[in-house]
C-alpha cells in the first residue's frame, strides 16, 4: 500500500471541520491537513497530523480527501482553483465534501472531478459543533453507492447516523431543507419574545408558559439565544445568510415560493449590514430589540450556543 493510500487528506479546519478531523485522527488515521489560516490546524498537528501548503498538495499526497468549507466560493476554489484538489489529484481518487453547497455547485464539482477520474461524494453534516466533537453528527451522504460503502468506515468516525440518500447532490438538498427550517424557525420565536418584552411580560415566566403550551416544539433554542453570547460563535450570521440564500436559490430553480424564508433572509442581511457578520447568527435578536426599542432580559448561559448545521 502506497503512502497516498495510507493517509487521509482534510481541507478546512473551521468550527465544525476541526473536530471532525480530530475524530478521524482519534480513529487511528494519519491525516494531511490544510487550512488558509495556519493557526486553525495547530491542534491537529499536535495530535499527529501532517501539514500541507495547499489543497493541491493534500490531494497529491492522499487518495482520499475530505473538505469542510464555508460555502460554494470556497469549495470551488479548493477544488478547481489553481492550487485546488484537481491540480494535485490522480485518477481513482475520492473527494468527500462535508460542506453545505448549492445544488449547482455540487453538479459543477461532480462534472469536473468525473472528467479527472475522481469520484465525488456529497456528504454534508448536521448536528452542530458539540456533536462534531463527540463524533455523533448525522451525515447526509450521496454519490456513487459503491464508493460510499467503501468510505463509510471513515464517516462512522464522524457521524452517529451515516445516511446514504442516492445520487450526488441529494445530500445537499436534504441539508438545505434542514437549515432553512432551523434558521427561519427561531426568528419567529425571537420576534414573539420581543413583543412579550415590549408588552411588559416577564421573560422567564413567558418562556416557561410557552413551553407548557402548543408553542413548546418551537422553544428548544430559546435558552441558547437568550444567553446572548454572540462572541466566539460556532456559526456566524454570514453562514446563516449563506445557507438561507442557497435554499432560496434552489426554490427559484424549482419555482417554489418561499415568502417566510425570504423574510428570514432579509433579517440576516440586515444583521450583517449592521456589522454582525462574524457574530453568532442568534444576534438577530439584537436587531429586533433595537427596532422595537426594548431589551429582552438575558438568561443565564447553559452551554455554548449550537449552530444550525
């Protein structure tokens, strides 16, 4: 077995990519890692991973390469850019993309990699940073079924639920549906709590009573965004806006009206415009409070806020 077959490549060591890479290392795999920010891979090097200077170098040293990147532009650059995977890969290689991409983006990368003899597996994950650190994510896999079964043992280190959904792109579709529900849903809860605060209701009493009524299924994230911990986010407003925009792009392609998701997207755009781009996406609550001229009293933090992934 060659050294390329023994090593696993991992490109993108951000909030959720880093703990997934850690799980692969803990599972006994030798990783070659790259991130545009050298500090992002420092802990992986301490665990025994080997550094690379580009995505192309990772691909030249590994027959199987994972990517975990913010969105379509970064995926495109890391795959088809001058220093991307396609610049260093060999026929027969496998690229497993754990990112949230657009359907068009998946189709483009699939076409380019197929021409190069590389098998593309679309496998976005959901569950958030905490579950990434536990290796208990849900993996939404799609692509060539035989290749998927070949790499399933690797995905088992990352996910508690490793699902095969069909042809490449299906994982992306499931992920976009998941994220637009989460990212749109909690905004109406925030709006309702702001209304309650403006009306003079006690915040904790209101939350408790909502949890005893028919609003209960929607109150699961209230403790997290009421903690108002926007710094050092697990998921930013930038990522939330991008994910809702990708769902709306899909809806336009399919001619499906999504007025509620459109309104949610405008909220995230306004929050970004206010300078909250790199804060937690729950910081939309600040925007709602400012518009209403009221502050919802914060709750004691319970744990680090989860993201929508």
